[in-house]
C-alpha cells in the first residue's frame, strides 16, 4: 500500500496528494485511478475525512508522474466488519462537461398524513441528476408537508437547483403515505401465508403409515 498526505485548497476543489497508485485503467467514461489504504495510511491520512465528507465533491488528485487532475469518487470499498475504507476509485472529469451521478434525497417537512396516523414509506433514497461537476449538490430536498393520507411524491415533484437536471423518470414514486387500513390489510394476508405452509407439514406428519 502507499503513504499519502493531503491538504485542503481554497475554492471548489480539495487536494489529495497520492504517492503511489494501486492501479490505473480506462473505461467508456474516462480514466480511473485506484488508491488503496492500509491501516497505517488511515491513521494519519487527512484525505480520509475528505473522502467521507461528500461522494460528489470535486477533488484535485495529484498523481505520480502525471500532475494534478480534477476527479470525483466513483466507488468506495469498505471492510465488511468495521466499515473502514480499503480502496477508492477516482474518475477523471472535465469541469466544462456535464456528468451524470446520484445524489441523496433529504426528506423534510411534517406530512399531514403521518400526523393523522399514516405510515411513511420511502421508496428511493437517491436520485440521478446531470450537471456540470461544480454544480452537483450534495443532496436534493423532498418536501413532505403537502402529503396527506394515500398521497405520494414523484421524482418530478422535486425541485433541482439552477443548472441541475433530474434524470430519473419524473413518474417514479419516491415516497408514499400509507393509510392505516392499507397497513392492516397487508398484515393479515402475510400472516395467513405464513400459517399456510406449516399446516401442510402438519397434515403430512399426521398421515398414518400403511402396513401390509
């Protein structure tokens, strides 16, 4: 693995200096740089906090023998047990060309439907957008204050910041307020299905053995 140091720059980019790459490759969307992290790296590497702060942050990656390049995080691999960062793929970007990526949906506001006993069912936690890299928001707000019992919120109901286009199908349901009756109807059906299979097993066990 490698040793590295990082420092923040003023402006829209933050700089990470990488002394050694774990790999480099090209795909249909551009160049990728792979950076691995050992236990020693994580304990002293300030860039870990930068990587954790925002998946859509623009980072200035100083690559050995290649100079500084604007990049964004493509993928983060974590340890299955302690969730520590093991490996990060950075994608080179063109600051003058729009890119597509996913951003978090922040649900806000008090739904009248929930206050009247409804159940909030969230179907989507992220939404796909297209924008210039420096215009990509960290999240898009979903206002729940107009949702009553049985109401639903569509991707098309969301308001994107200036210069940001929502790519997700506008008819896609992102959240619903279920009525208590819908919740009660679902539970007995699920219980009946669960009780049906053991009943068959009990019948088989009760069947007498035939002897000649």
